[in-house]
């Protein structure tokens, strides 16, 4: 059995289609959805654990790519450099999982890494580059 956690980004023309379900039917793969979001412009993002034989896994990932889905290995994690963070809140506006939020009344940005789906939107939104991507400490395979 081969298993990996993947981050899938769906273009808006694929969001309403049963793309992931086809992995079960056509490629004999199983999946567990760890997080899923449809963004305001109707693009989709999903973090899932995909399992099956190595050949079927490869064929299934190729199918996703043929459908226009961006597939990324989730062997990374987002962290925050506390010394760089100025608690401006820019990251909280783009975080789809509420892993980043403002604690009131202190107005401090809190980062709950357990809710993070590794979408990396906060990395590009942070003006002081406090949000960073690094290799994961956990083994996903």
C-alpha cells in the first residue's frame, strides 16, 4: 500500500465535477479528505491522503493533472518566524482554514498550525515575510 498527503488545486471549471471520486472508480484508490475549500473566485483547494498501489497512485495523479488540477506533495509545513511578525493581520484575511486569526482585545495574530492546510496563501500575503515554508517534521508516507 502506497500513501501520500497531497494538496490539490482545482480550476473553477473543475470544482463542481466529481474528479476525486473518479480516483476510486477508475484507479482503485482510496482517499481521506483532510481539508477542502472553495475560494471566492470559485477555485478549489483540497488536502487529502491518497492510498493504493504505486502504479494506480501514479496513474491517478496523472489523471488529475490531465484534468487541470495542480497536484503538490504536502511534505512541507508553514511556520511563523515570531521575531519577524508585526501582527498586522494580512495573513488572517487570506487563511481559508482559520489557522491564522486575531486574538482580541490584544490584537495579536495567532497561528494554530494544527488547522493549517499548507495552502501557502499566507506566505505571499505577509509583508514582513514572517510566514515560511519548510520541510515537514512528520513523515507523510
